[in-house]
């Protein structure tokens, strides 16, 4: 009997010694589950997994004010140069970065947060405050060759006023030819803050407000309006919007004779 009691006491002491370890494991598991649940909630609150999440529906963008962006907002950067949003915020239907296949296109660094980032990237941004969530929200389209941020399309209804994304001088005005006909215009600007590059703004209507030699100011100088291509081509941007996908196209490349950017 005495030996039996001693064995029972040893078992109770063993149980008591192991209990704190079990408790810590349970607490750790509960914290991990809480973090995963919190991340899932943050990623799905106020948004949808659909590519058209948060995009104006129907005529909302067309009904928005058609003036300059207010306040001015940085869309992306290249080295020390900031590219500002070229249209009024209320008229933006989607912002999509994509490759162009142009070998000398300089990759852009998007401002804001990526809507279609992977789950782990989104979770990290939400939990640890990354991703530049205070800026414009954008998509990255992985098709094509070259950097996925070689160019950016800023969706807006046809007829939307387009403003210069940088301070500088217009150095080129070219026709935009599609199916053998002139459908619009392309404007190129040499920025004051980074003369080693040229900023190209495309998908503008044929009737421009600027010409070669015109000084421009970011978010102030009107270049023209968004051309309507909806009846001519299927625009990739329409995969991210609830409309035909009309948009402003922007790209940055080296200026002729300029040294490459570091």
C-alpha cells in the first residue's frame, strides 16, 4: 500500500510539472490562430477577391468632377522623379501596371498598395504596416515581357481631362495610329527634376491643349482628354473595371544621349 501511494504521488508531481508546458503550447497555438484570423479579417474587410473590387460602378466615374486631381497625388516614382496622378481621383476606374516589351523602358516604383498582391504579402502589409496603403490602390498585370512595372494605365472615362504628371517642357507631340488611322495623340515631356528621362503620356485625344515647347506643371497643365478606343480594340484595362477600359498610358524612358540611371 505504501509503495502504491508513493507511485501515485510521483505521478501527480509529474503531471503538475508538465502542466505549464502544455499551457504554454495551448497559448501559443491560440495566438497563432488569432493572428491568422485577424489577417483574414483585415484582408477581406471592405474589399472583395474580385478584380473589380472598389471600382466605381455604372456612371459614377463619369459623374465625378472633371478637373485636376485634388489634392495632387503621387502615382509612382522613378529615381528622384515623382509622377503625379494625371486625372481627377473621382474619375479613376483602375490603375494597372504592366510590361511593355520595350527594352529601354525604366521600371516605375508604384506608390500606394497592390490590390492583387499574394496572400502572404497582403497579410504582412496589414499586420506590419507596409505596402504604402495611404496612396492609390493598383493592380499589377503579369502578362508580357520585361518588368511588370514598365508602364502604367490609369483608367478613366473617355473625355476625362488629362493633366501633366510632371513639371517640365513638352518635347514631342506624335499621332497615335491604330489600324492605319490616326486615333489620338502621344505627348512626351522632359521633366525639370530629371532631365535624363522622357515621360510619355499616351491615349490622348487628337485635340491637345499643348504643343512642342509648352512648359507644363504637374497636376495643373491640361494636356488633353482621354480618347475613346472602346469601339476599336478590347482594352486590357477592361478586365479590371466595370467599363470599356479607356485610360491614360504612361511610360518613362531615357532621354536621347542621356547616361543610364543608376
